């Protein structure tokens, strides 16, 4: 692991000084292949490509659509900024050696730009989140949400839903805005446990009836493929998720959860109460999800595609 100095914590410094330091360090390393994820490193990727290096851009989100939902960008300029970013990202993508995309939707976009595009989904490791393969369900009358606790991911709707449920809702992850933490800490049906380490995440999942991922219908959310959906399935618990077409297709095909209107606290609460009161149904959904992970949605299978890309450069 080779690092650069930690920045000052603001976006401008990260996108200028830190990017320059990464480029200088990359030149110093003098590798054959460079594989980067952060969009602000696109200029570094182009510069390395001009130096004769093999460069892979790993694309985790549909950045132009994500810009449309960024609260720190004025709503008046989001669309123009998104258009500029899309133009620049497409320009860079055409010139790089390979694109790895995290969802089928992003793959469809970039396939038209660079024929060397492959969909490599960020699915969970088979054994990371399952604690006891012989007993995949160990309910303690609670459901959980694990991940960033931000409004765009439906946090305020979940807080309202917690007023209507017959059990506990456990939240784990970083909170923004910070004021939300006070609301979480003072709610009778909510327990906020902070940011957990991976073994602690596994334990929380093992003690929950279901996992929640009710993102709001923003452009970048609708076509996303959230890691936490597959992590819940990996742990052998059912998923309560937003009723987006892509998500619904997975949930309905594998019968591993319930899709709801993410803007309706009542619909979310109804789904939670149904699973809290029907353990046999919840257990069956959880088992279905786990089987889907074992047969299809796991990193062991996805990693083979990444290895093949690297092998292709040696041919």
C-alpha cells in the first residue's frame, strides 16, 4: 500500500492538490497497469495513458445523474454541471484501455462509448456475512438499516415508519446531517449503534428479521444496484426495498423480500410488521435470498471477470 498525504478535508483540495499528489506518486511507482475508481482521477488516467500505460477506469455510479441529487450543489446549476461532467467523462472513457462498470445500467451507457467495457458487480463475498450456514435466521424482533444515513436514502421516511412498527429498527452507519443522530437516539423504536466493523455488521444482520434499503426515487438511485441489498440476502434475511423496476425484478424473481413505496412510511411499516409477525415467511424469503447469492450474486464469480481483463493485457 502506497499512500499520499491526507488532504484538508474539503472537496476543492481533494480535487486539486490530492489529485496532483496521486499523479506524482503514480509516476514514481511506474506500474504497467493503473486501475482507478474516483472520477476526479480521470485527468490522472489520461496523463498516464499518454505515458504509454494501461489504464482501467472502474465506474461505481452514474456520475451525471448523481450530480442531480447532490445537496451541496445549487439546484440552479446542477443540470449544467451534470452535462459538462458527462461530456468530460465520456471523452476520457473513449481513450482509456478498459472500463469496469458496477451495474448493468452503467454498462449500457459506456458500452456505446468504449467496446472494452465489462460489468463487474460489487457482490458480497460468500462467507463474509453468514454466521451459521445451518441456521440462517435468528430473529430478535428487529429490523436493520446499514449504510450512510442521509435524507436521499429515505432516512426521514424510515424514522416516521418506526412510529408504526411493533419491534425495533436498528440503524448503523455514518449520519448526515448530524442533527439526525439526536432524532435517532431519542426515538422509542429506534436504536442507533453508530459505525460498525464488518464482524459487527455480520452479527447485527444475524439478529435481524429483515434488512431495509428504501432509497428515494432520485435519478441515481432508481438505476443503482445497492450493495446492501445483496449483503442482506447474503446474510440470509429478507429485503425490504424501494419498488424500483430493477430492484423489483430481483426481489420477485428470487422471492426474497418485499418492495414498497419508499416515500410512504405506512407502506414501509406494513412490510416490517408483516415480516415481524410471520417468521416462517421471513425465514423462507431469507433462505431464497441466500440461495440466490450462492448461485449468482457473489464476488467469487464476479472476480473471475476482473481476472480475465488483467490476463487479456498479457496476450
